[in-house]
């Protein structure tokens, strides 16, 4: 009797052990989430001999509808302003550039109305090289040979030589602490407002508000920032609002802004004449590039 019980116990134990072998293994614990990567950006002052290829594009496409009583008229229009030029630093004092050479490859504005492009507005600086330097607080513009330039040339070159005599506001505003992917960077809000205002056509005076800047990606030598803002312009005819979103790419080794891309929808409304309903919609895109050579 005892032996039968012993045999039965052995069988039961063996069966239990077999079941344990056949049971699925316990799931391995999930790996801990990786900590957000930290990026460090170095601030390097400008150097004599540095060269950059600068480019910009500001594009708007609009559809405007006007209605007075039963009369309704719609039209489409657009404008694209582009520029391409190289800059070389010829003299530097401390953190600021005091003399530069600017050579223009392209600078034009093309307007389109109801599908028909108008002739591009010619720029007097295309294909020419200029020297821009500081004389006290004044910016002096000459040809490469040191000769006087026309008033139109001087105005356009001065607009592109706004880097003279001051530290780069974008680099100056950049935080010195390491940044984590996903972190908001409000220190850059004012500098980005300035960049966007400078990129707008010279006859516009936009107000930039609700700026948000977040470090979104680590791309090795470059950090990518997601940006969002609202651009508002007001004039006698219509108010315009643009919800812009895009990215900035910044080189880590010297905090050099390489690219800014923005685009978004436009809404327009007339506010001063209740007898006429005037509305518009469209799109805007902004591109700025600065490639070290």
C-alpha cells in the first residue's frame, strides 16, 4: 500500500515538473525609457575670413473676395521675394564684425495677379560686390574698388549688412545650459521675432506674437528646433493674420543658425467699412539659409 502511494507521488511530481517546463517563460521586464538626450551648443565669436552663402525667400499667395450689396468680385494675387548673396568678414573687433564684403547673385521680387506674373522688379545690386564698414556708428557702403554707390544700392546693401558692429542677437540669446530634446527654449523668442521681421518684405511692418520654441531633434552636428508663432499686419484696407509653424536648424559647434523654414495659412478681413465685405485667405512661406563656405 505504501509503495503504491510512493509511486503515485513520484508520478504526480514528475507531471508537475513537466508542466513547469512546458509553461511559457515569464515576460522580461520592459527596458527603462531612455533619458532625453542633452545637447550643448558652443558660442564662438566671428573670425576674419569667415564666409557664408546667405539665401532667403518670402512667398505669399492670396485669394481676396469683395462684396458690396449683391456685387461680388474675387481675385488672386501672389508675391515672391528672393535673395542670394555671399558675405565675407574682413574685420572683427571683439564679438562684432566691423567690415564685410557682400557679393550678390540674386535679388528680386515677382508679383502675380490673377495667374499672370508681372516682370520682376530689377535690383541694382545683382552681379556686383560691395564693401560695408563702420565709421563710428554709421555704415559706409562702397564698391569693391572703394568708389561711391547709388542711393538705391546703398539702401539695399545696408539692409543686408545689419550684422555690422553688434553681436549676433540669435547667438547672444542662446542659453548656455545643456538642452534636452522636448525642452521649451523661451530665451530664443525675441531673437526669432527679429529674424522673421527681417525676413518680411521691406514695406511690411508685422507684429510677431505667441512665439513658442522647442528643441525637437538631435541630428548629430545639428540641433533642430520646432517653432510656432502668429504674424499680424494691419493697414488701412485689411488686417492679416498668419499662423506660422516650422523649424530651425542650429549647428552645435558654434551656434550657427543654418536654416529657418516657416509656413502657414493666412486670413484677412476688412474692418473699417461695414458696407463692403472684404475677406481673404491664402498661404505664406518663409525660408532663410546661411551656409558656411
